[in-house]
C-alpha cells in the first residue's frame, strides 16, 4: 500500500523510509536511520502484488562500547612482569 506502519509509540516516523521512491517497482526495502537500542525488535515486511508475501526479520541493536579504563599493576622495570588491567561498563 506504499506506506510504512510504524507501530505505536515507536519513534521511527522520522527515521524510516523506503529505499526506492516507488516500492511498487519490486523493491520495498526500507532504511532505518540513526539506530537506537530501543529499535531492537521484530520487523515485518508485507508485500502485496498478486498475492501477499510476509517476511519477519529480528533486529538486535547493541550499545556502542564505552572506552575501557586501563592501568598497570606492578613496577615498570625492563625485563620484569607487570599486569595490565582493563575495565569497561
């Protein structure tokens, strides 16, 4: 039907668009811009030409890792061992 159903309260209205201007030309692909963790979910593509075809895709958006904090334990002396510790939330 040449439209995207965004679901209720999804916040996708300004971030989803068809890849091609006219999806009736056999490409009903959509582009999700500015992905957010809250976009994780099951998306359904439903195309109707002569018959209806439905395909579901599960999208998992993970958070960008935080830069780790690293430090050494032990005295830095040439030829000796030290321990490098790193931590990230």
